[in-house]
């Protein structure tokens, strides 16, 4: 069993790892059910913890339906 904790800040990531997280998912804008965080935020989290780090890939909050250009950007 893997304990994954979703975080939005570097401080949350550090606390999650200290609390026993095996991996962390980083996202931003919880009010929109999560969007892709900035590269800078992701880099800071990766440099601050030693557990696995995953990243929410969702470019916009309009829907969960993506156009070809959305999919290309996500790739």
C-alpha cells in the first residue's frame, strides 16, 4: 500500500513527507479541483523532499474534456 498525499505548497510537501507520505501529488487551485502547478513550484517541491513526486496535469478548469491542442500541451 502506498500513501499519496496531495499538496499545494512546499511547506505542505515537507509536512506530508514527515507525516509518512510515500509519494506526493502537487497541484494548484483546489477550488477548481486542481490544475497543473507552475514549473517553479514543482521544482521547489522536488528539491525539498526525497519521496516520489507526481504532478497534476490539467491545463484549464473549463472541463475535463480536452482538445487536440490541450492534449499536445499536456504531453
